[in-house]
C-alpha cells in the first residue's frame, strides 16, 4: 500500500450478524421478521443522500474494454463477470467474486479536484475464503493512473478499511475513476464511498 495512505480499521458486523440479532429480538417479542430481499430485487429502503464531497454516487458504474485495462498483466486467461458479479445495493457497490473473477468497471467523476487532494474511501468485506492461500489485489485509479492499491491476504477475517490517500494527479469532472479487484475465492466486497476530505 502507498505509505502515504492512512488506514483506519473498525470491527465489522456484517448484515448476517445484524440479521441474526433482529431475528432473536423479534422472537423475544413474539413478532415475525420479513426475509431479506433477494439478489437483484430493488429494496424499498432509500439510499443515503449524496455527500457533497462525493466523487461517485454509484449510479453510473459501467464495465470497460479489457484492452484499455491499465493493469492488463493481472488479467486471467478468460474474464467471467455476469450480472450478479457487481451491483448497487442500499446505495453502495457490492462485488461478488463468485460471479466475477476480474472486476473491470469505471465511474465518471462527479467533480474535479486538483493534484494533492486528500481522498477517502471505505472498503469492506466479509470473511475471505480461497482454495489455497493467496492475495486479493485492490486498486483505485484515476483514468489509467493508480492512486491507491493494496494486497489483502486470503483467506482472512471480515474487515472494514477506511483509507485516506493523496491524489497524485488532477481529476476532471467526467473522467473515469476505475476500480480493480480480483481474488481466487468466492467472496463479497463492498465499496461504500469515495469522497474528497
């Protein structure tokens, strides 16, 4: 990871744990609990209001041509990423590597910022599994230039990382912000936000 990047980790209680607590609480009160929405079914819970410092709103993520991938050396022989591989849920980007062996998506920047800006992202994941020990490369790029990257050990426990880094280049409104992520297991990741500090 970039030595200039600061990382804050907090305990991660995933939705599975929260759901279990709700079931227990409802059982104690004698009330039923509705099941969680199925994958791909729109939730009635409104997404949080857009942060005025946000660089993305998760509404415009899109795949891009693998030949334009700045990190082509990482590509597997065959990229397989179906509609369940990444999607927006509750206003956050969800990634399921069981359905996407190599994430290749970009989002137009909502605003411009000068080089040297402080930027914050929040990345979460459930317990990470893999057939054998490996690492999961994660990188955030402004167009084709890496701004932040890390290697996360797999297998590993659930985690929340709130990362602050300093941009090495200016970013114009509408320029692509690219997210790179892949691992060899079937795991679930969430990019919660990306914003100017």
